[in-house]
C-alpha cells in the first residue's frame, strides 16, 4: 500500500490538532505532531496514512455526508480485526476506535501500518511467471484459511444474521440499489427479479470478507506471502461460496488494468486459470465443486452494480471519497450487462 498525498474529496477535511488530542488520550505511546495523507484508490471508507516522528499508523473513517444506514460501518471492521488478529490471521492490529463524530466529523478507527506491497494490475506485469502463480495461490490459500474459522470460537457468533445469506444479500443490494438509483438500467431490473427467485441453498456459514480481491491484500516486501488482508467493510457471517465466487468473477470481468483478468491469455503469464483456482480452493477448504458457478457470478456482478451505484449517487451528491470515483461509476452498465450474461448461462430465461 502506497500513501499518496491526494486532495481531499468534498467534506473530508480533518482537524489535525483535534485528532492529535484524541490520539494522545486513546493510543498508547502516541506523540505528535502528525501528518495525514490519503491513500489512493478505494471508494468506500476513506483511508489515510497517519504518521508521527516515530510511529506509522493507518486511519480509516466513514465518508462525510448522508449515508445509507447499513453502509460504511467502521465499528464492524474494528470488531472483525479485533477477533482475527489474535488468531494469527494476517490482518492489521487494531489500536483504537472512535465513534464520537465531533473529533474528525465521522466515526473512525486507527490500526497499525503493515509494510509490504499492494498490486493493482491483476496481470502483475513486473513479476516472473513463477512469482505470479505463487501470489495467486497464496491468495486462494489465505481465503480458504479464513473460511475455516468457526465464528463462535472467535467471538463473532452474532456478526451476521441467521438464514440464507444469498437471500439476504439479494434483498439488501436490491434495497441499496433502489436507495441510490439514478437511472433505469434494464439488465439490473432483470437480475434483481431472477436472482430473487432462484436463490440456492446455503452451503455453510463462515466469516467472509465480502470484497476479496488483489488490491485488498498486502504482500510481503519479497515473496508472495500475504502479509495482511485489508478493507473489511463488507465482512459478515455468510456462505463462503459468495467470497470465493467474488474472487473468481475477476477471471470473467474484462481486464482493465486492475484486478480483472477476463480475456487475458493467462498461461504464458503463469497465472492460474479459473479452473485451477477453483480446484485449489475446493481442495484446501475440503468442499465439492460448485454445481452452477454462473449463478454466483451473476450474483456478484449484481452486487458490484449495487456498490457502483452507490458511488455514482455520491458523485451526484458531492460526497465521493476518491478522485477515482467517476472511473468506478462508469462500470455500472457494463457490469449489469455482464451479470445478465452470466445469469443467462446459469439458466435465466431470455427476457
């Protein structure tokens, strides 16, 4: 992860003196003054490198402005990190949570800064084929390890709601899409209807990340080991197939210089194929192959549409948290169309 001094989006200015006062009370060993630089990328919870003369932290806050009630729950992220870090799972060490919005204008938490490398381009252009394979295999292994945790044993029994995860998620993202809707997209309407009528049975209930992809991981400074999994905003208790299929759908989404790998000739690059990562995940998690993966791909593309629609709405409202927001918002219609294509492959009627 590389910190880049980036002009703050509308409404995100932070009073450094007030923040330093709070840090002095709640963070052991803290000594100001501080500098704050916004990390580039990301559209959900604005994230900053918070540095002092002797220590380096990360601050993650809710965006400014009017937000959907269930979105941007930094307190949930903090709780999740507090549960997984003592278990040795690669996440940043949580340090302090602040729910007092008067400090910097919204709730936030502070965590340790994990040194390492973050990759944005799924093709990993600066690596050798053997290095690329190691990185992707480590990603799969880390995800399978996450899914082996028993939520009850790490104090997260109530971290998600009971019942069918996919049913809840289709309903949730339908509501969130409607709440942020700015235009009519026929493919979204068809996806919402078809997904709601074809929800599969839940395979099991585990801790899931909710946004597991290449740029949400920090890798060791050398080698392919995962040093930290970051950005847990969408984490919950749910069906692990939702997590894995979201990771895998990047093999279908058109390559755009980011995590997606669709239409890329992977073999010469040493990047595992969709079949390879599926076989490895199933072996490591001791799960049978997915009978109809295209339903799960359609679901995840619909969920991406819901996220992107929220970004588009925040652009219109003037509260977008990143200068890359407009690029993300432009994916709305293409992702909706790709989602409906996957639904058709999965058996949806030709409406």
